[in-house]
C-alpha cells in the first residue's frame, strides 16, 4: 500500500488555513488503504507524461501528488479544483 510522506510546511499551512485538517486526515487514510477508493476520484492529470496525479479532499480541494520509489507518495500541492 502507498504511504504519503510528510507534507511540506507550506502545504500543512494551506490545509490549516482552509479548515481542511479533518478532511485531509480522512482522505489520507482512505488513499493509503485504497488509492482507487471511489470518493477520492484519483486520476492522472494532463499532460500525462508529467506523471502528476490528484485525489479529492472535498468537493472544492484536491491534492496533487507524484509517485516516488518504494510505494511512497509526495503531495506537491493542495489546490482548489475549480478556478474562476
């Protein structure tokens, strides 16, 4: 099963500032037990050759991540899914 490595400080701060701590913990738990869990909506982003993936934290926010060796996952950003 994949393991999400410790988040960078700026990402932790974003999660706290946007009140996503509980939702993040739940999404992280689900992802680490089953990355294809339906509510996460895990997907490979375009352009696909960059190998950047995302999963849903809530309806508005997604975690962008890359895969590292040894089944480790690095979250590189948490963003709003839809921008206006």
